[in-house]
């Protein structure tokens, strides 16, 4: 892994007199050390920190914000005092270098020196930390003066911190950590603001945003927040630092687009969440046909500002032009905006727009990939016609012929082949897509769905886990991961994922309250969590929002079956199939329907799919 520089709050703790304890009673000293490790891990996890290193009785941790570091230290000191353990704590915020498992830099050195200076049972913080936490509720500080430390050029202002641990904020339950904390630099790309007079240009701004996001997603040394989460902040006037905390990222990209005739003005800036300051910003006044060059420049500037070293291969990924025709690109990004919504009408619009993009540029591989995905989606959810599937097969093959090095081309081919029942070939295409771009969410997610449709549950679990790691804020992969764990009777993993999933879905619904899909999929998780009344409430709300959507009623059938309501399950299942739900392979392997699978009416309705 390349050297990664980032701003972090570093906490160093040490047990006072541990050498003497070892000399007096080695067994007791080891017990103290184990106890110390135990509550350290608990509180570091609670405050979203990262356990970096352990040096004898000293522990080094990192946090995204000084506030989290100080509050974590307060809880650690309280627990240590209750356990009769004497601790010293030092906290400093500064630039550090992460390289493999090592953490280097003045930030680490200063934290260590502050800890050495601290009294037993106390927390010493630097002036950099004080500047961030001085107005935080429940934290008090005492100025101790300026101190000079060995190998540190400038004197450091030192403060003693203490917390009011009776506050609710400091007593929130520890978070479930399903995944190892990702220490890569993290970024969210917010939707660029449309500054044009024409509101119809909104899709153009969204397309530029999404292309920058996709460029960054291909780079293994950066964690990029999913489109679903970042676009939830569209048209919302919120403080950048609040958004950053909600999305758990270090940096945020925001910008604006003004398009007038053939003239284009794009502004972009990269903002540090910790202090709200700009790490980089620029303005581009160009001709419309320069839009592709501008996107590349913005992506490379973000990477350079995060001090990521690009490999030649990664640089080519960013610089590679998908098309040079602005009109074709215009239709493509508009089509992509409709494809994200799983509805019959919007899928039809996407088909029309991708077709127009191809009419303009017949060598546009991404447009063929988008059109193939649109027909596959239409076949999957709305129209089980062989001619529809054949279009997806032909178009995905064309995308591959045009650009065999495009991950999206292989992913589209895998989706089409899996819909055709050619699972072995589909797996090969999904594997190629992930070899080119391991972070391509759609490949991980659709490969997982194809595996589950075949009943390959262990493989589906692995792929849904990979999809969730690629986009931790995506609720769909988490919902299906819960169901897959349930199918495999992995109750401990299922229960952990249920807690995470409910949080992810709630976060999504807080920003997208009218998303019926999030509601009906979330209901499946709530029922597994034993929250029957809430599950029913979510499902009913979903049916109110989308009263004619087949997928809503299919999932209502699943929920009713899980609750043991056979007649309701049959009624909803019949409505779903009659309204156009046609995913035969998924139905055959969906364990949620096991209760009604032998029901005569279910068998009769299912036979409609064979026709």
C-alpha cells in the first residue's frame, strides 16, 4: 500500500508503573494488562477509532476528530480508575503517515510526549486538540503552559482535559463493528450545483458529479462514499462538517456547473471535514467539448491533494476517454440518471436515451453497457420476453467488442448471461469485471444476486459482503446479506448485520423518506429483528407510495410469509405476478416464501411464469 498522509487525532495511553507491577506480581500485572486492553478496545470502537499499535503497556489509537479522541479518553480513564489501574493519556492532532501497519510523523511523537508529561489519571492534550474541543459541551480544560519536547521544533501548548461523563452523548451504546475500520483517505462527492438558468440541465450536473465519483472509485487507495448516500444531500443546505461526520469521511468534494450554449464554467473544491478549510479549489472556463478533460483534471487534482501516488495503470483509468462526443455523453448521463430508479417508465426512458447516445457515437462502449443493463432490468422486473433478453445479450456483447478493458462491459455481460441461465459464463464475466475494477459495486452486487438465484448461498454471502465493503452505506447489499446469513443459519453474523443494516436503512430513509424500495426491503430486516409492528408499518407505507409496483407486492408476500400469514402472502404474491413481477429464478430460491411454496395456489400462480 502507498504511503498515505492524513490529518488524524492520535491518542497514546500508558499504564503508570507497569514495570514495577511486573516485578512485584507478574500474574497480576498480566491480568491488569488484559483488562486494560479489553476496555480500550471497547471504547476505541465506540468512538469510531482505529487501534493502531500496542507497545508493551502503551496503546496507540487514531480518531477522525479530536472530540471523539477526548471523549474516548475520558471513558477509558473512568474505567481505569474503577478498575484500580493508573493511566496517563496524551492526545495530539496533526498530520501522520500511514504505511502498511506503521503510523509515523510528528503527530505520533507529540502524543507520546504529552502522555509522558501527564499525571496519573489525567489526560493531556495539545493546543491543536484544544482549538477543536474548546466549545464542546461536557469537556473542560485547564491550561498548563507551553512545553518543549525532544525532536519537536516548536513549543507545544499543553492543556489538561476532563469530561462530564453523565451527559447522554457520552453514554451512547458502543457501535457494532461488522468490518475492520478502513484507514484509507475517504471522500464524498456531493452533487454539483446547477447554476444554469435552465433547470433541465440538472442531469448534466449530476452526470459530471457521478463521473468524477466513478473515476475515484476505481482507485484502491481511496474510500469513496456511494452515489446513493452522497446524492441524498442534493439541494440540502447543510454544513460541510456535519455532512462529513454523517458520512464518516475525511474530505468532501463540492462544486457547481454553469452551462450556457457552448460555454461551460465548472468550479470544484476539496474540503477538509475536520476544520472546514479548502485543501484544493479551481475554476474551469472552457468550451463544452472540454468537459471530459475538466473531469479528468478534477479527479487528478483530488488525488494529488490527498497525496495518493497514482500508478501508471490508475492514471490511465482516469485519463481514458469514454467518448469525445458531448451530445452522446449528454444522452448517456441522462439515461444513467433514469436507470438508477427501478420502475417500468424510468427504465423505458433510460432505453430511449442510451439508444440516442449510440446513434450519435456508435463506438461508445459505456452507452452499449447502459442499454444492455436497461434491457436486462426490464426483463428482470417487468417483461419476461425472450426478445428483451436477447437485446441485453447482444448489446453487452457489443460493449465488450468495443472495449474489452471496461469493467462495466464485463459486468453487463455477466448480468445478461445470468438472466439467460448461462451462469458459468456469467461468473467468468463478473470475475473479469472485478479483476479490472474490484471496487465496481454493480459487479459485486449483481454477481451476489446471481449466486443466490442459483442457491449458491456461501458464495452469495462472500459477494454481498464485498459489495457492502465497497459501499458500506448501501442498504440493498446489507438487506440481502442479512437474508443470506439467515439461509445459512449463521445467526451470530446475521444478528450483527441486522443491527448495522437497520442503521444503514434508517440513515437512507432520513434523507430519502419516499423511497419505497428502502421501506419494503427494510421491512424484511425488521421482521428478522423481531420488530413486527414496525415492519408492517414500513411495508404499508411502501404500498401507499407505490401502489402499482410489482416488487412492492412481491416483498409484501415475503413479509406475510415470514410472519405466518399464509392467505395474505398468497394474495400479495398473486398481485405481484399479475402486475408483472417475473424473476423466476429468484422466486425459486427465495427462502422467504418457503412457508407457501407447497400451497396449491402458489403452484398455480408460479406456473404462469412458465408460459
